């Protein structure tokens, strides 16, 4: 199970995420899709 609760992220003075939450039950398959430079890697680093 993956639980992200109330995640906020600020980089270089810019608010990128504000109170983000996500719950994925065990066995769930999920993907994160987006164009280059849209913050996918930054989200995983948070």
C-alpha cells in the first residue's frame, strides 16, 4: 500500500504541490504520464 498524505513541495520559492494526497491499495498498478519537463521526476523525489 502507498499512502501520501498532505504533501506540499516548494522549490526555488515556487509552490509546486499544496496538500496533495494519494492512496493506492496493495496490488494496484499505476503510471504517471506527462510531457518532458512537467515535474514527474520532481514528484517522485518529494
